[in-house]
C-alpha cells in the first residue's frame, strides 16, 4: 500500500466492558479502515479449546491481531487501527515489540491505546475519559487542549499499558485513553464509555468520526444497566437506605455541594472510629468483593450506611481500578 501520512497507531484488545475494543472497532467501521497487516500468533497463543457441532470438530485457529489502515481524505493524519481478538498468554512484552515493528515499518509516529476503568458512576451520567502518557510534557499540553484530564495514579492491566511501555522504550510517544464505566457491570459491553473514548480521541487527533451508531447502542444498553442496578440494589437490601451509584450529571453539582458541606462539618466516621464489629464486617466484605461483584455492592451499601465511603474510597476503587 502507499505510504501512510503521519500515522498514529490505535490499539485495543477485549477487556472490561468491551470499552477499549468497542471504541477501536467503531473507528474501523465508521472510517472504513481496511486490513493491511497481521501479527503471527504462533509463540504467543496456545490452543485451549475446540468447538464441536453435531459431533464434528470445527476448524480451529489462533486469535488474530489485525492492523487496519485509514487514509485521511484531507491528507492530514492517517490511522493504523489494531484490533486484537485476545491478549497473549505468554511473552506479552515481546508481542508488543512485534506489534511495534510492524507499526514502525508503516511509519507510525505515535501509539494510542484504548482501555476501560471501572468507577462509581451512574449509568445515566456522561463517562469521564482519563489519560496516561509516556514521559513527555507536550503530550499533557495536547490533552489539556483537547479537554482530556490525566489520571494522577492507578494501574493499567494488560497490553493497553504494556504497549505504551514498549513504545516509550523505543522512543515513541504514547497515550492511553481510559473510559469510565459502572463498576457493577464489568462483564457487559458499555458503548457509552466507548463513545466517550472515541470522542476524546477524535478531538485529540483532529479526525471526524460519526458517533451515531454508538449513541444508539448506548441508549439501548443504558436502560438495561439501570434495571440491573435496581435489581442489585434490592438484592443488597439497600434500596431504601443508601445509593449504590454516583449521581447522574444533572444532580452532580448538588451532590458535590452536599458532600463538601458534610466534610466541612466533620461528618463521616474515620475507619478507626467505627465499632469493631462494623470494621470486621467491612473487611470481610472487602475480601469477598475481590472475586464476587455482588459483595462489592453490599460493601458499598455498608460503607454508605456508616458514612464511611470517602474514607475507604481508594481501597474500594482498587477492586476495579486496573484499567483494561
């Protein structure tokens, strides 16, 4: 193919809420990007299962990692979008180096990864997009101009972070865009968060992307998420006494003002001030919540009941905070 003009690589793999992968897949579909290259999966993936239909083994293949190219009609910036069907079981850093070899052969100047970050957010609210960068002050200035805030602290699990580390080691600029989604729905696709990521990327890259398809999907999913949240609140036994969600946008300023007033008045108990049995129950719920999302809802309800969520907030979000 013809040389790409000042291309950026956008990369994503399946993860929480299908946020990052959904955003990258939308770029491919909305822009009409075409497959141009592929990473050899051998040495990175193992065949773990086979499909059977009517007693017959179906054709098998290893997960694909495909580069799709889009040429900007205006001639400003082309894109190379990588869609990985799965993250490798072994040699992840070497896999990322292989990805970068192909990308650099195609002239890539910058690497951008899409990922997700679980948060205490109402399904109706507009998700924030937070960013991380390779060491380069100029990138933070670009993000500021595009209206994208940076993540002060946290952890990015999987290749969405490893690829940025590999890019930095090779002197390439890198940005990771993390779309927030409700923490109680890690296994459900969240097109609203994907839309927020694509919108932020489009502003950053100066590329127009039609978001109508994601808007339609988000409207459908939002209704289901609200129904799921109501059911989970009822199961947690907290529907009349506490809120397990953050406020939607229209209520956010009022909620923040109330919280500020409580903090100024000294409301909310420090962990050490809670009764011993309450602290023991909270610690037990923290332990359960590591593997059980229902326990996380019960934990949020318990913390809210005692006005202690702010004191435990960092630990609570750490249960979900590994962006993927």
